[in-house]
């Protein structure tokens, strides 16, 4: 990147800047004319002197000449305003375009940072630079040349006009400029230094906040919230003091400018007035000079403001460049170009005298030479600090060697572009990152973008047949098929997009009912029935008896809903509903009166939050059960909230009598008719229709598992799995499981699941060499052994280099390297090393111990 902001601007926007300057120059004659016309209006048109007989061939009198000059002045103002508008918009477009390109360039440079550099800087430092600190640069780039040219041109135009009226008045107008030009840069230099300190302090604050967010678990575990607040307080206080000093200096500069600008009119009134009285200067000329000086003040202030902005932007740009030019920045050419095919028969990985050191002169990998052959499966073992982990990263060019070189098919991998290297070598680390999105998007992350895009556009059934079959096999090999299947059961599908699956789910629904009935297990599930009150649903769920994206199951909102109030009143149930709510309030207040606020008992068992308990106590004290219909609406809503949470099968309080349930069914039907007009997406629980607002599993079950049945959940899940298998729907459901959202950085997945998916992602690339760097470290011994076996079988014709944490797994590999202190101390087949290598035997003994 260019070291100077101006050089950067000229390199990228030279043509735009020239065009802006030309538009600026066009405006100056118009500005001068708009200053000259008012003088002629006063001296000629109003005073009646030197009025021409004709203008543009048309005869005029004094009044006509006045209207002509006034119209001309208005026209000049419009033209000048139009030019300013075009200039401002064009400058804004140029600035925003350059800001877009600058941010993209900075991100591109982040992608080229050497990986060890990310241990020195944090997200909290880098992200604000790209998003926030570059913002002022966008506004400045568009006006870097245009604003000083335009405002400076205006200043010169106004001064020329003033000097043209009277030289002494012109001298008075500029008399204090030298003082301002000497004092302000000195004050601005101090502001610049403070600005640098402010930026660095803000970055350190962002770094600390990011660190606290990352370590939030430890903060809570060690009760360190107060310590963290104190740390952040110290940093924000430091920023406050810096900004306070900046404000003092900036406003002093502003005060000085305002004071000096108000002194100059003194000379105009005194000297100019003297000349007018003596008849050496016309009143119109003096008024025009005063008007010009009024206009002169604005460009001068704009120039001073521009100088301050320029210095601020210059500092920001220099600090950005400094932050984005780390040592060891990867060449840009490595991230461009297409993948090249290397000769497969010569595709060995060879390290030649490779050494690597990170923060000191002590080599982690020391003068290491070895060749990994194609089709050879190699395990690398060693104690902590042996350099095995770093060596794996060196082989995949995630780290750069201090000395020596690594070759792939005889070519130095430091010279291969990323596409070529990535096509032939896949790397899986212990802490693989997953991007926010679906499992499928993350699995296809390393696949060719064109084929991945094509895959993503397929319908789910087509994906099962054409695209995801290999993924399904890989998921089975890493023992993730059950996890993805259950993710699929929790998915939502659009029956219009996948009508076949929706129809199959309806068949499963009826088959499940038949299966449970045949096994005399009908009592495990209470199925949805429009004409029956469901004892295992809450009152609110029974009233809605369907799903809607516009009406949420929020008890407070439902209690305030006017249609619910109207429906309850129409079936004469409002009084009884309030009575049930009143009884529930009495029970809750009695049960939880002595429970400590904040206790988890409120969360688990109470209809009332701990902070709301006093309100309900007050309501019960002041209200009798016979006056509930006279309560204010807000208090009635409080009681309805309690009613809506009641689940008869779970709470067993005997408050919902059969007659009340019958009336609630009437409310359900009236409410549905009323809500249809308001929420068009409300879909009833109809046993013969697929409900798009329910998950696949909920659609299959289409009911509620009965409370208090210990075996119910397990038994129902088992029967659903059996029926899915029988109807051959597992692959389709797993396909939807691949659309499960993994969360930020894969936070919704367990560490073990992330490690398994990372291996699948690497294998989908079909690499010639697979480097696995302790990527199964959290798995148990049996799971790790199974995955190693499956991966080596799949990669039987390709090379594998596996960094192992468990020495006993080496028996599965063709060749074993033993590392200590950055050196290969022994190598050979497992059986030979087990009998003859002291270093390998020591590792085995330590593992057994």
C-alpha cells in the first residue's frame, strides 16, 4: 500500500480528481459574477445611475433593469447551487467507492497475514480498523483535492473582488491570516499526537473487551467480573482524559478562529466608512465588500477545518498502514491464479533442512529433512514440545520455515499458489473453525466454488441422489450419521418445495398411530384433535391449536390480544377464566411466599416471576373473587397470563372442569375464525395436512407426549426411527440435517462433532496428501481408532501424514516418525520401532503408564 494518503488517492482516483477540479474551476466565474451583480443592483438599478437603454436588444427603464439584474442574480445562484450539488454527489461517490476498495484491500491483506501474527493482534484490534477507523477516510478521499481547490478558489475570488474595490480593505481582510497560519499548525500538531494516543487506546480497549468476551466462562467461574470492570474502567478513563485534552485544544483553535474573524470587520467599518464619507468609495461597493467578507469567512473556516481533517486522516492512514504491513506478509500472487495439476506419480512431500522458530532464536523444528511418499501412510509422534505440530503446519504452508524448503512434486511450496496447494494437500487441525452457516455450507467450503454452488442449488431429493451420497458415506465413517439424522428431525421443511417428503411424513404419522395402537401404547401420546381438549397442552396452546409466525406463544401478548378477550366474552367464559387465574394466583403466592428471590424454583415451577410476586399479593389483597369482572383491564390480563400457562395433565390442580373445557373449545373455534382475518399463516393442527411451522419430528408425532410416562420419550423415538427406516426416508431427513445452523464459530456443535466434520470436509476435497494434526484429540480411543481405520482405507491410494497424541494408534500406519526437540530421532515401521527404538519405547511406556 502507498505510504502517503495523497499518493494512494492519486493512484486510484486521478481521473476522478481531475474531473472534480475542472467542475470546481467552472464555478469560479459564476461565483465572481454573483458578487458583482448585487453591486450593480445597488449602485445602478436602485440609485438610478448609469442605466443602459437596452439589455440584450430590449429597451429597459430603471424598474425593468432592477428586475433583470435580480433575475440574473437568482439564475447565478441556481447555477452555482446546481454545480455544488453535482460536485458534492460526485465527491461522495468517489469517496465511498474508494472506501469500499480500501476495506476490501485491507481484508485481502488480513488474508495474507502470516498465521503467527494473529497471536500478536486480536480481532478486537483489527475489526474496528476495517469497519470504523476507515470511515473518515471515505469522506476525505472525495474532497482531498476538490475541497481545498474549491474553497481556496472561493477565497481567492472573494479577495480579488475586495482588492478590486479597495486595496487597503483587501489588506485589512487578510491582515490576520499570517497569525492564524502560524499558530494553528502548532496547536494542531498537539491534537495530532493526542489523536494517535486515542486510536491506540481505543484499540487496546477493544482488545480487552474481546478478550473478556472470549473468556466469559472463566470470568464467571472465578468471580472476576469486578476485576474485569476495573480493568476496562481504567482504559475508558484513559481514553476520556485523552479526548478531554483534544476537546480543549480543538475548541481553543475554534475560539481563536472566531475571535480573529470578528476583528476584521472593525477595519471595514472604520476605514471603509471613512472612505464613503470622504466620497472615495461608493456605499454599494462597501456593502458588496462586507457581503464578500461574510462569504470570505466560510471558505477560510472550511480550509482550516480541512487542514485539521487532513492531519487527522493522515495519522489514521499511517496507523492503518503500519498495522496492515506485518513482517512476513504473504505475496499477493499466492492467492491468485487457478489450480494447477501436479504429476501424481511424483507427488511426494519433501522437507529439506527445514528449521522453524517463532518468538525466539530457539528452533522448534531444527534442520529437519524427510520425504513423505505418495500412497504412504505416515504417523508422527513425540512428546509435547517435540515440534510435531509445527512440522505439520509447515508441510501445509500454514507456517513459513526460517531456513530450508518444503517441496511438493519437486516444487517449492512457497512458490505455489493457494489454489494449487489446496487442491493437492488438505490440512485438518485440532481446533478446526466452522463459519456461521449450515453444516452443508461448511462441509463444501473446501470444494471447488463452481461445483459447490451447483450443489447448493439442487433440491433436497436431488442432493440425496447426486450430491450428498458421498457425504452420507463419510458421515457414517466418522460416526456422525445419527447426529445429522436427529438434526434433520428438528428441521422445518416447505411442503410446496418438497411435496414428496411432506406426503411421506403424513404416511409416517398415520403409521405411528397404528403402531402405537397395535402395541397398546396409545396412552403414551395425546394426539391433536380439533374437537377435543388436549390435556397435555397449555390453555394458550389449546386456544390457538395451530401454528403461526405472526402470533407467537407469548402469554403476556396473548393476554392482551383483543380477539381473545372478545372470544371469551362471546361464550360467557371471561368470568370463569378470571376465577381460575385468581385461584392460580392464590396457590402461587401461598407456595412461593417464603422462597428466596432468584431461586430456580421460580423458573421450574412457578407461573409467576419472583419480581412479580408483590403485584399479585397486592391484587389478591384488594380484590374479592366476586369482583373480578370489575378489575382494570391490566389486572385482568395478569390473571389471564396465569390461566394460559395451565397444563391440566402436568399441574393436576382440578381447576379446569369439563364444562370449562367445553367452553374453551368454543373459544378455540371462534378465535380461529377471527384470527384468520388477522394472521393468514395460522395453520390448524389437521391430522391430514403437513404443518410447515412444526419440525419434521413434530409433524410425525403430531401430538404431545403424555406427562408422567417414564418410558414414553424413548419408546416414541425408537418407533419413529424404525418407521423412518422402513419407509426409506433416513437419507432425505439427513439431507435436511445438513442444513442445521452451526452457530457462530460452530458453537452449536460439540468439540467432538466439529473434529469429525473437519475430517469429512478435508476428505471431500479428495486431496493427494492428507495432513491430520491431532484432529481427533478429544475423541475416545475406540472412536479415534475407528476413524483412523476408515480414513486410511479411503486414502489407500493417497498419502497421509497423521500427527498422533496417542502412541498406541501408530500400529495402523505404514511408517512412523519419532520427534524430539525439533529433530526426527527415529523412524521406521511400527513393529521395528517397538522392538528397537528406545525413544519410541519410552513413548509407549509413558502412554501405558
